[in-house]
C-alpha cells in the first residue's frame, strides 16, 4: 500500500494525526502519478491546501503538468482568489489534454463573477472540442436557464434526455425541462412532464412547480389538489401557501383561503403577499378585524409595504377613521412607485375631513393616472363642483364625457357651465 493510499485510509478512520504523517511520507516517497491521484481525492474531500501542496510539487518536477495547474486554479477559485485562478487557467494552452476541462472551470468562475456571456463562450468552446460530452449539455442548460434563455435551455435538456440521461448530478432533467418550458410559456408541455413525474413519488419542488403551473393556467381545482398534496407531504414547504390561497380565492373559497393563509403565515411570517391575500379573504367574509390584524402584522414586518397600507386604509375608511387613512397613506403618496389609488383614497379622506387644499392636491396628483377611470372622475367632479372650481370642473367634465359621452347629467352640467361662462 502506498503512503497516499494509507493517508486516505487514515482519513477514513478519522485519524488526522496519522493522516498528516502519511501525507508527509507520500510527498517524499510516492511517484507523481500516485500523488496526482491523491490530490484529486483530497480535493474531492475538501482538503484543498493539501491538494495544492501536491500540485505545486508536481509542477516543480514538471513545469508542463497542466493537470496540476488545473488543481491550483480550482483551489484558488475556492479561496476567492480570482486573479490567481485566471492566471493558472490561462497557462493551459489549447493543445493540452486538460484544455476542455480548463474551459469548463473558467466557465464556472465567470458564472460566479456574473459574467454569464463569457461563461457561455467558454462552455461553447469546450463543446466544440467535446461535442458528445453530456456534462457540457447539462452545464449549458443550467447556464441558459440562469440567463432566462429558456428555449435554449430546453434544447440542451432535450439532448440529455435523448441520450438517455434522465438525471445528471442528481438533478432530474425532466424537471429542469419542465422549468425551461414553463419559462418560455409552454405551460401545457411543462404540465404534461410534471404530471408524469408526480404520478407516484414526487419531490416537494416537483409538486410545487406543478401546482403553480395549474394556477397559471387557471386550473384552480387541480392546483388546489396538488398543493394540498404537497402540504400533506411537507407542511414546512412555506412557498406552497401563497399559490394555494390564490387558487382557493379564485374559486371563491374564501373561508378556506383565510385559514390556509393563517397557517402559512405561521411558517413564514415575512410573506407579505400571503398576508394581503388572507386579509382580502377576510374582507370578503366580512371579518374586517381579522383583516386588520393580518395587515398590521405584515406592516410590523415591513412598515413601507404599500399594498398592505392601501388595503388597511380601505378598512379604516369603511370604519370612518379618515385620520387613520391619512396617517397610513400620506407617508407613501409621493413615492416614485406610488399606486394611483393611494392619492385617490387620500384625497377622499381629506375631502371628508374638509381639508380642502390637501384634498385638491391629492386629487390632482391622482388625475394623470386615473383620468380614464369613470368612478374616480365622478368623485373628482363632485369635489370640484362643491368647491366651485369652475375652470377645472369644465376640463374634468370634458375628460369624463370622453369616457361616457351619453351621460345626460354630466352633459347637461357641462352645457350649463359653458353657457354661464359665455353670458
């Protein structure tokens, strides 16, 4: 038994002292081929520095040992020494037997640097050298999926399946293909694949993807069935609750939706969309206090969550607490991405409190985004009429009548105003 083999046995026996002793003896006594095999084994076990020490010794014996340079590049990558890694990789020339492997290593490095196009170039170059290598098909499929180029990802997944590789690196290729098909909008094809995968045993991720696809296709009963199966299989899979609640609400099952949302928030209190969906279900069930509690809990997680503030403001308005509406919405009314409904609700609250200048400012802030909304325009017109803002009222009436030209009351009001102005 070589000292290299003995060291590996020591590690298997968890005898680190003996492993250190035999490692030193291996460096002194074993031949380069044996040491290279030891370096690969140590690298796989996570002993990067020992693998690098062997690689440096191999390079000292043979400066052209590209296998050793590749090991040193991979160790440098693990140590976040990007420049050093690139230096080692650039020393491996196209005529080297490990050149294709160096391209793959470089592709992985460029992915960690988020230089995805460069990574793509490296993988394609490697594939030109090794056109039938399934590992490269897998790498390209994963890269294209990461880049959002789902049709190209699907093509490489299909190549793997055609070559008989249902799994690669313990990854289901059919599941990856379903993800790619879904990403490119081929939902029915993705569903067909996932239905096949989930007939018997299924992973949590497969069930989740299938449930979300059913929901995307508005096949809510199937979505509920699959997501409920996932809940029974693994209730801790917190991502399932939001699409499950959405599907329940789509079918009008508000009581079930509220209960599911409350359960889901127990697993993930930070899911603000789930809090909103649960609150909306509670409102439909005429349980405003429950809705308020869900929204307030969500706002404790993120006080700036605009959808929660807006929905809570609606509840406060229904309760007649216009001051609470203002306190909720005024801080976010001027945000760059403010929902137009924010200024509309704010305007209505100011108006009910007879705070005319503030109401007018909020109405005019909402107008550019809501001037095609007849309900908003009628409320805006009522405000302008009550405040005798004649010029603005005429303009608002003209805009409203482009939406409802046959409305006799507003047509008559506009006629009277313009007639009075002419007299």
